[in-house]
C-alpha cells in the first residue's frame, strides 16, 4: 500500500479543509440538537393529548353506564305501572321521564359521534406518524 506524499503546504491546506468540515459538522449538530429537543417537546404534548383523550373515553364510558342504568330504572318503573294496571294518569309521569331519557340519549349520541370522529382522526395521525418513524429507522 503506497502512501501519498504530503508537503507542508498540502497538509496545511488539508487541515483548513478539515476545520471547515468540522465547523459545518458543529453547525449541523447544533441544529439537530435544537430539532431533537423540539421533537421531544412535541412528543410530550402528544402524550398529554393521548392522556386527555383517554380521560375523555373514560368519562364517555361512565356517561354510557349512567344512561344504561337510568334506562333500566325507567323500564322497571314502566313494568311496575303496567303490572298495577295504571291508568292514563299514571302514564303521564312515565312519559315525562321518557322524554328526559330521549333528550339525554340524543345528547349522548351527539357526544359519541364527536368522540368517534376525534378518536379516528387521532388514531389515523398516530398511524401515519408511526409509519414515518419506522421508515427512517
């Protein structure tokens, strides 16, 4: 293996070239560190969003359970009135309660659709993010 013969002038020139590259590398590294720290902050924000979404799903589950419990109670009350042979006057409070049930159910349906849309959007974005990350690793 032959080694290239160097002169002092050539070696000084090569050192200047290397120093220029080192400077560029340091600049790149500084930028990359800033970008990496920004990405870390964004991931923290993403974790917060996922935690908030999880809390929203928990709250929604509790609301569904309360509505189901209320519906069961309403069904039992109606069955009781029917067993007792309640007249039209007895049906009036049941009808008022039923209307409240209907309004509560409608609000929960709307909430469910909003949560569903948000969930699907969030999951789609996370899937794209994961695919992008996996593409570079």
